[in-house]
């Protein structure tokens, strides 16, 4: 089976529980079609570089997937139908990254920097 990273952006007016439900729905689609979700990361509500469907912010979620090609086609079909998802992208990768993704490490680094700056003031 091939390895994929699937990232989707959900509307800004959704609650975190609804975003988690979207991730669970995607996981169910993958598992029902003989695939496996290796890791799920919620990157949180982030600002967009430009408006997408009247949204200035979006909830970002990434799924690391180990599945056959047909599963990805079905996942993208279901994701495109969902009105709560404003953008999505699936990329085939050679191997999954160990530990937290770059986006998660970046937020940790920013958190440490801001605490250190507050301590110095």
C-alpha cells in the first residue's frame, strides 16, 4: 500500500467538536476501504493568506494514511462533497515523518519563544 498525507481546511465558524467529527468521518472512509490512518494532527484555527469562500481563517487537519489508491479517490470524492471543507490536498509521500509534523513543531517553538520573551521583559 502507498503512503499519503491528506490535509483539509474546514470553515472557521465550526466548533472544534465538528472539526474532530470531520476527521473521524475521513478516518471511517479510509478504514472502510481497507486503508489505515497512521496519525491525525489538528493544527488549529489559522489565518489564511487570502479569503477562501468568504473565510479569512480555517481549521487545519492532517491525516497520515497508509492505503491503496482507490481509497484516496473515494476520500477526495467525499471531501469535495462536504460543504464544511473549503480546501483539501492529498500528497503521496515516500515515508511518514516520525514524531510531530513541522507545523506542530513550529507552534511549539513559537510558544517557547513568546514565554522566553515575556520572562526577559
